[in-house]
C-alpha cells in the first residue's frame, strides 16, 4: 500500500501542533517579506501583475509571477492561495469537493453501536477531524461516555500527530503512532503482529479504504468500518466547471491537489461534460499536476498523468516545489541581446516581469515555437483568440506585444508578410519550455 499523505484534509491543527505551525508560518512569512525587501518587491504598487494587471509595466519577478495555478482544495484553501500569491502567482480556486459530516447518518450510528456491543481489540484513528466528529456524534446520541470507554480499552493506533492531538483531547492515549504518518506502516505493523481473530475498528476518512480493510480481513481480522464523513461534489459546480475549462484550454500552468478525492472529482466532472480526454491530454503535456503526496496522485497516475510531489507532504513544501518546477518549465530565449523568459500569462525580460495581453501571449508563443524564423501572418492569425479572420488582427497583436515588452526590436517584421523573434545566434539559443 502506498504511503498515506499527511494532507490538509485531516482537519484543523490539533492543540499540540498549533503553536509550532503558527511559528512556522510566521517564519515563512518573514522570509518572504525579507526576500521581497531584498528584491524591491515591497515598493508600493510593485506586486507582480496577474492576468488583468498593468500591461507592459515592469516589476521585479517573484518565482511564480506570470504563472496561473489552480487550487482544488476546499479546506485550508486560503492558506494555500496565500502562499502562492505571496510568491507572485495568479490563482484560480475551485473546490473540487465538500466534506459532509455524518452525525445524523444511520450508517455511522450503526457502526458506533457495533463497537459498543462488541468492544474492538484495536482501533485505528486515521484523521483528526474524523475522530473528533465520531466522538461528537456519539455524544449527540448520548453514547459519548460509552464510546470513550470502549476506545480506551482497546489498542488505539493514531496515524499521525494531528490524530494524536485529537485522541488526547478526548481524554485518551494512543498506544502507537507511525513515524511516517503512513497507513501502510500501520498495516505492516498489524499484519506482522497478527490480527487473526481480532476485532479491528477503522475510522474512515471520506473513502472506504477498501484495500486497507481487505488486507486486514484476509489476514483473519473482523473489521468494523466507521464512516464519519463523506466527500461529495461541491454544491456550486460553476467554479469547478471553469477550472475544467481552463485545464482543457491549457490556460493554467499548474493545478494543485491535496487529496485523492479532489483529483477524482475533477476528472469525473470533466467526463460528465465530455472533456475528460482533453483534460487528461492537457495534464499529460502542458498543465503541471502538483500533488501533496503519492496517495493524492494515485487517481491521476491511473490515467498516466505525470505528477510532482514534495518530499514532505505539506502545503509549504508543495508551494516551494512549484517555485522550482514552473520556472524550470519556462522557455528562455536570448533575443536582441536581452534575456526573454516566457511564462504562462507574462514574460520576464532581463529580470523584470511584464504583463502581456492574451493576444500578445498567443502571438509570442507561436513565434517562440520557431525562434528566429519568420512565421507567416496566416499562421499567426490562426493562433489569435477571437481574430475571426481579421487581416488587421496580427498587426494589432504585434503592436500590442511590442508595447507590452517595451522593446519593439525583439519582434521583427519579416519578408513575405510574416514576423520573427530577433533570436541571438550561438549555442544555447533556447532552453526550458514545456
């Protein structure tokens, strides 16, 4: 079984971690401010522009400036968005799912009564929010004390530090917690000790954990699955539809996923709208899929979508990974003695970020695919958005691109009614790119 991601879906920070997380966030924010002061980005009005920013205005480029990143998270989305925006990214947010607690669900009540009628030998708490929700639901039914007694008499395994905090907040103590925060390590321990004839209660976290539970059953355990909450599609599908459209159109540079159900939900919605193959093609080629860990990436891997994952399954490392990956995918060209870096919706010219209108970016992309060569007007016209065969559209786009760059000499008008980038001769004429 793959390592279980310690993702933001596990709930709010537990008491034992709140102070540590706040200190980490304060240190990270101060590092960002220090970097901004060093680079001059704290000057008034110097924030890198998003797609609607001031066209042609030169500002110092942050690592994600000029890139657009999709965020599919529902919980702790503001934290992730803030981390991305502080590094210059434009963000499109579309919660791909919602968490529905099952406090009034007959299935949860039945599982709780099963635990009380025949006390388990082992209890596995997988998420903090789920464990707290289970105890809260039991209290609402007048079964709280009985449940805590049953759990306290069992071997209690907590998947990670957040879950440990929730267990202790309930007045209980865990018997063991894996250093890896991995359900795979929990399963390995149980199978090594032997579970034949043992009754094992597994608190689920929105998914059935069918592989985990099946492995225990096959080893002879009697498994009681406890579904505390479920993940469902968002009530408002419009933002998710816009996200699907943006991925299909390759208008995003990256999409972040912090849970496997979010990835599944986006692909399912794309299929419902007849865009599944276009979305998969975009994710395989131009749109980077950034996942918080291997479990989150699994639904994408099933469709041969390449993903990147940080070594530590946390939001901070995920954003830092994007700060490396996205600039590394940008195309860099030496043009007219200048360094031109082409990003998602802007360019970086000699270190200065310059916002470029969509028509200009489309034109620049076509020219960069054949750097130094004349691209005919007819070919350029086909890539322009909403050109509709207008013969003047290319001239207008070229003028807008030159104005945005602030360096008209970079785009030359060629013979035979075409344009070209004034590519410098020599080795390494272009690198990076997707």
